[in-house]
C-alpha cells in the first residue's frame, strides 16, 4: 500500500530562519507552503521535503535525504562555488569529496543545522 503513495523527506532545523537562508539562497530552493513554523520545498518528479522546527536537528549520523543527479561532478562544483563544504570520509574510493562504490557516485554535505545530505549519481 505505502509504496504506491508519494514519500517526502523531513529535514529538521533548530533555527528555521537560518536553515531557510541556506536552502533558499545557497541551494536555490523556492519556498512553498508554510505550515506549523516550517516550509515545504518542491523538487523534481513530484517529490518534496519539509523543513520543520525541532531541537533534534543534526542529531543523526546518517543522511537525512539525497538528490538523484545525472552529473555529480558538476553539481559538486556548483555547490562548492556557493560555499558548500563537502564531507571527506576515510574511504579508498573517495576523491575530491566524491565516493564511487556499489554502482553509484556519492557526495555528502551538511546544512546549517548539522543534517547530512547527499548527492547520488547512479552508474
């Protein structure tokens, strides 16, 4: 049943105003509907994420969400030019912030709230 329904990501924020500046000014997201102190951002393919206030932001050591891209090197370069800092993990397949493994390339960065976000390119 659930697999036939749309799925959306929640992105926690301790400081929603600060997080909105990052998502809107740095990542270039257009804000959508505001609800309960948070904001929804529409993405491609009918997907979306909801940035919401909570004191628990940044507490997960795992990725909160990822974007599927067709050219990860271009996306990483564009985000680095906007000041986004990519995570460097101790992985033998990681070069310039991009890891290649398991049929995909991946790069991770943190938002202003400490949430880990990823960019993925299938190979």
